[in-house]
């Protein structure tokens, strides 16, 4: 899916694996593994590739592979890693370029990134279990089980688990962005 689309974008632009790797600041070995479907790229990797192509992360997914109706089943979902692998997201919705729905479990003391970051989207986080600490533009919000928070993601933000137990949550982002 993503490997096929990545190869198509790379060859359309006449780039070798090494040239794309150099421009994205990634290894050619990693890109080869992604293209062959051996490994799933992290969110940080997807963002770097999207920057090289001057597109959104969604553009890296082949829309022809997205059915009009998508059923997400445990064990069949793709996963993506947050920056530096600090959190694993399980993709709940088929990527259609308009909405990204992700499920994550954040371990105690962990954060989704080292520093807050922003992107041109609207974001909503719904907490299934635990308490999620959400920092938005320097203001901290505690969101507990069965609560949600929605915000303009152009504001620098990050998610943190300040509790002693894991926190499980779902994030919806529209439109998905790099």
C-alpha cells in the first residue's frame, strides 16, 4: 500500500532510493524496506517523505486502495509510530485523505513527542481509560476517561501521561497532515 505509492512518487520524480533518502534525511535501507512492505514507516518518517514531495502525509497512501466502506478489525490494522517511536498509533479508519483516526496507549511518564508541535488540522482526543494530559499552546488540560478535547492543531501541542497507569485514547485528525 504505502510502499507501492512511495515507489511511484519516487520514480515519477526520477529519484533513486539513495537520492530520496538523502533529501529526507533517512537511510536508503529503510526506504527500500518500506517500498517492499517489510516495515511500516513511523509518523516522523512519513512527515520527512511528505516534505520532500511537497505533499501531505495522506498523499503517500494510495487512494485506490481505500474502499468506500472500511471495517477496522483487531489484528488487521496498520500501525504508525509517533516521533522517535515514543508512542505507537493503531490506525482505526481507512486513509481517505480527509480523516485520520488513531488509537494509542501511552505508558506512564511517556509523551507523544519531546516538544509540542503544530499542524494545520482540527484534532480531537477521546480518553478511553486513564487521564491524558494535553498541552496546547503552553496550557495544560487533564482529560479523563470518557472525556474528549477538541482543538485547533495549529497551536503547538503534545500528549503526556503524568499518571502511574497507562492511558488509552483515540485521536481524530482532519485533515490529516504531515
